């Protein structure tokens, strides 16, 4: 029995939708991308969405839309993937990393509050494994600190405080206080990468809620410019007879989603409720088998949230990195792929070169050193899920203390 970590769940529906797109004569950004944007907006309950070629593109364009750049600071969690932080470097702002609470995957909100100053323009909250960050807590902190805020453009002035820019790469479809993640954000980015619950192969989306005094159409149009080289007509508009002429209003970027990608997403939407339901069934199998094992697991249901069950994160009691890696190797010997979420940014060469030191993030390191992620996806059978969990219990019992 060979267990892959996170293969995409593609059915005949996705294949047929892509074939329809290929036959339509329109394969780049066009009607299917626009349809997907509307479906995402309706699904999560925000006011507007733009689809792009990745969640990273969405985060970066979000910062550029807000006018964040040199001299500004953006705060994010020290326990995350590089995309949450690299986009801050891309726009020329200062990356501020916040340690986690002991025993938690989420940033320490008291340390977050202490890190906010007059240069802080945004906080990137990170949803982990499908579990949402505490949106209300972060918004409350930003409101409390708004007296320090110094706006630098029209949008910042309208907001009157630093922006809550959520990294929802893991949380599409998760629930926070009875609403989908993103509903309580200023802005949120989602990932539709191949390993995500909802996929377009590659791809992502930026969704937002209306800011008083700011026109959503203007924001949407600005994002179109930013994602299409600053060209003031998209390809669909240029194809109209006699309408070839266009202008380049800024030397911008190429980050648009294609209709081929969107076609996969349209089909995924037809199946998404069942895909999430299957993930929850797998989580229950894992939870039942691991309930007495010497491990801690990320809880996918809490008082104020229901996760989309993107990742099954575990921490093995009392072990260090060397033992953790041996467990991963022994799982591989049983043909089970596992992973680690995450190796801390401050341990990576790029971030060490920027001056970050893991010694400044002791809670993050403790979280990392015994962390193992089990395979979790909608294609796992009950038999396979039981094999994974029972194999894991068997192996960790040899190492846990």
C-alpha cells in the first residue's frame, strides 16, 4: 500500500470543463475566470474577488494596492511558509516576524500588539491547516493601535488603521464565527495550488470587503492593471473588431488566471461540499485511532471555528528533530508520505541573510522540532487512513517520551 501525501482530486467533471474551454477558442483570462470570481465572492460572503495565478500574487498585489513599500513595516507569523513573508520583501517593506504562543501554531497576539508602531501598515494573519487565525482578536488590536497609524494613500486614509491582510492559503471553506474565512478580513488571499482542498492546478484569489469611501470597481480595475502588465484592456476587450489599441499605464506584473485554470475551479465547486465532507471523515478516523497515542493533534473543530481539514498536523511528545526525522523515515519505509509544516523561516538561508535568527523565536522552534503532518486528502480510502494512523501509532510509541 503506497500512500501519497496530497494528490489532487480530479474527476471527469474537471476534465470535461477543461475540454469545453479548449474547444471554446478562449483559453486565457476570460468569461470562465470572471464566473469563478463571482462564485468565490458569493461562497465566502465578501464583496469582491479577483482571480490570479497564485496566492502569493494575491498577497503581493494586496500590499501594492494598499501602497505599502519602503519605510513601511508588515507583521506576520514566524511560523508560516515563505509566501507570507517574501511578499513583504518584494514591495520593499520591512518584515516583522512574531513568535507563536507556546504550544501553538498561531502568533502570540500580545507580542503582535507590542510590535505595532507608526510604520506598521498591515498584519498578515496566517490560517494554519484549515484552522483560522483569530480574526477578531487581530482586528481588535489594530483598532486599539490606530492612534499610531499614519496613512500614506487614499485607501490607508479611508481605513484609518493598519490593514488585516489574511493569508488564507489553507482555509478556503473553513468557518469562523459562522461565516467563511475572509468574511471578517479586510482582504484575504486563497491558494488553489494542486495540493490544496480546492484546486485550479496553480492559481489563487484575492477577496475583500468594501472600505467606506473606496469604490470596489476602482480596486478591481487597479488589480486588473497590476496583474496584466499595466495594460488598460484585457485580451477579451482587445479581440473586439477594431479595438486593438491599448495603453500601458504602469510597468506592472503578469499574474492573471487563465480560463483553463478557472475551468478546473468551476468543476471543483460542484464537488466541493463532498470533498470537504470526505476530508472530515478521514480526520475522524485519524482522531479515533490516535486518541490514546503520545501525540498532540491540531483540532479541526473549536468553539468558534470549523476547519476545512486541509492538513492533519501532529506533534510527538518529548522528541527532538533527530527522532522526528527517524519517524518520518520509518513511515516512508511503510510507503507513507509525510511532511513537516513548517521549517521556520528564521532557519532558512534567505531569512538568515535578512538578519533573522531562530533563537529569537523559541516557541516556533519548539513547535517545529516534533511536528509531523500525516497525509490528508479526499482520495484516501478508510482502509488507507486506518493504515496510516495505525502505522504512525506503532512507530511513535518507540520514540515518544
